[in-house]
């Protein structure tokens, strides 16, 4: 039986606070870092979320079998090595020894088995992560330090997916004793920082886990404050009560304010996050493909990027960035062509003055400006757009998945695997949470066909075909790929920005 090492083959290249909270003690204690995050994910269970604001915190609480750092390379974590068996239908993981969870419970093969049986079982079915791991048939314990993943079919992205979200290893005994609901708000992992306290909508506090297998963190405390209002977050950064403001908080218009402050710095990096206005393809005028294309043709996205985003973004032709496997550099966005837009609307029988509703996240100041501009452009081709803001969690958990949006709705996506499958399957496959309106057998077949192909060029070609097909059907108005923008106090040292906002802060120090 031929065994192939996978490590080198699969390495990747490169909300508002109360007045009391605002008067919190400045983050000046030795070894304490205070981070402003724009959103409370609402649960700290790895299987419950897809949010980058979850990952920016939980990357410090949990470990996976593998880890992907800011350089986007996959390296060993709780698994020290792995190998492919049975022509890719079985993967054997050799586990790190003498590792403990924060509560003292030992990490072993049984913890890995428990994690994935939970993820693929009834509890996992309640969250958005299970579909990423359905290629796993079962996890077999070989001994305390060895597990075999038996796969239903080959999964060329599995190792990458094991570095993120739902695959973070959780403690069996703790969850069995405390229950899933308790675990949601009192997380325990094996990461470099352990949970201390959590106040919903306010913040979460972590402390250094001295017994971490990778060594004790250089910080003693890690304090996250959930500040949804961008101007408040920047004001707290200027006042020294916050050390780090993470994306997507900082409005482009406030960049000069940060750059002008001698105590602060702006750190940016290319990232995977893309923005679009997705369409209700089931109801109203946007059920007509011609209308969807007309709305795209009616918006000057290049001017929006230059005038509102200060050049900190790139236009996109499909719902992915250039960092995504499956990206086709030959695809070009539809041009700004108001005359062609009006012609298509007339062909579709859409009357001048017809209305569309655009649903957005209320706390995203920059995108709010972008949508105001989109609305103005649509007005010039005879479409009256009304903008309806929602609290982020309401939009993401109630409005979109239940198919209760207007004609268009905001979607931003990080593509956390840096593989277009993660985005495309979630957005376009029938029955998925983020696809409440569309049911397309051809698209489903394309999406399913590439999931088990290990031939990278062949799989990449199918992913590119999916991108072209989605663009041909105009399933969304692609807008832009925005850089990851961090605001930071200069007394923070050894900070490395992560393209996907998954910040591992164990090496950071504060002067």
C-alpha cells in the first residue's frame, strides 16, 4: 500500500457599548491587549458560526489538527503529521502528545472522534459548518495518539478545512457534563488563551494558558470589546482604551485620522473578503435575469472604489478574490453602461420608477456609503432603490436564511478556505443557508462534481466554469475585494495582520 505524505503537497502558498463600558480602565496593564471587534458572534461553539469575528477571537481559544497562519501555509497543530492511505479514501493523523484542554482534560484520539461525530451529527446540523465536512464517513481511533479519517470520497480541500471553524477540537467530558448550551457561552479548547468571562454584546475576556503545547503566550490578558460603531472604535483607539481595531470596522474616511495620530498606525494586507449585492432570484423584478444584469450595468463600480473606498479595493467579476483557488483572471466585470441597462429593463417590461429594496448591515458605515452610491446610480436608470438596515445578527440569522429579504441584500464573504468551493457551494447550491431563493440543477451538478476531484487543474477548470455560470445568470452584483485594514497602537509589537482576520496573538507584546 503506497503512502503519500500530505504536509508539503497540501501546503498553501502564499456592536454599540454602554456609557459605562466606554469609560473602562485604559488597556495599560502590563501584558494586556484590548481588541475592538465589530460584532458579537453570539456563540463560541465552533460548529455554530462562519463569522470572521468569531475566528478573530476563537483562533486563540481553540486548536485544530492543523493551522493556517498569515502566510496561508498549512502547518501541523494538534496533529504533528498525516498521511494519505487507500488512494486518498483514508487519512491517518498522528497526534501531539501530552496536550491538555484548559480544564485539564487530556487531548487524545477520542477527543478528535467526539469532535467530528458531534459536528456531523444532530448538534452540527443546527449550524452552518457541517456541509464543509460531509466527505468524512467516520473517524476511527487507532490508539490514543492516532486517528484515521475514513472518507466517503476524496476531498481535495479537507486538510485546509481542518484548519478552520467547525473543525476546532472540543473537550468531550466538559461538553457531556456541562451541555452544549453552557459550552456556547463558556468555551474550552487547547489554544494559547483560556476563557475568563463573557458578557453578550459587551465583550469576552481571555487569559494566557501557560500550559499550551506551543509555549505560554507573551501576553497575560486578552480583552475583546464588541464595538459596532466605527467612530467609537476609532475614538477608543485614539484614547488608548483599545490597542487594536480589526476589520471590517475602520471606514475609509477615517484612515487619515489614524494616519495623522503619532501614537497609531494603519496596517493593511491583501485579503479574501469580497462584497456583493445578491439578488432575490425568486420574487419581483429581480427574478428576471435581464433585470439583474441591467442593475449591474447601471452601477459604476470603478468610481465607487476610487471615490468612496480610496483605492483600498479591487473590482471583482465573480464572488471571490484573486487569492481564491478557482479564480479566473480572464473574467472581466460587466462594464458601466447605463444605455444598455435601460434597454434590458425595457425588454423585461420594467417600468420607470419601479422599486427595489436593498437590505444591509446597519453597522457597516463604509458599505452604507457604497449602497447609497449604488442607489443613486440605479435612480439614473429609472429604478428607485430603498435601503433597509438591519442589526447584523438579525440580517444574517433571520432575514437572509429565511428568504425574507428585499430584491437585493448585502453579502460579504471571506472564503476562509481560500478555495472557491467554500464560497460557491454555500452561495449557490440548492438548500444551503445562504441560498434561500435559487434552485438550479445544473449549478448543483457542477458544484458537486468538483468536490471529489484531486486533479488540481481539472478541478480548477470546473470551479472557473461555476464562476462563469454564476456571472452569466447574474446571481449577484459583484462589487469589490476589500483589503484587510487594521488600526493599531504603536506600543503593540510583533503583530502580524492576517488576510482572513484569524489572529493568533500568542507572540504579541505590549510596551
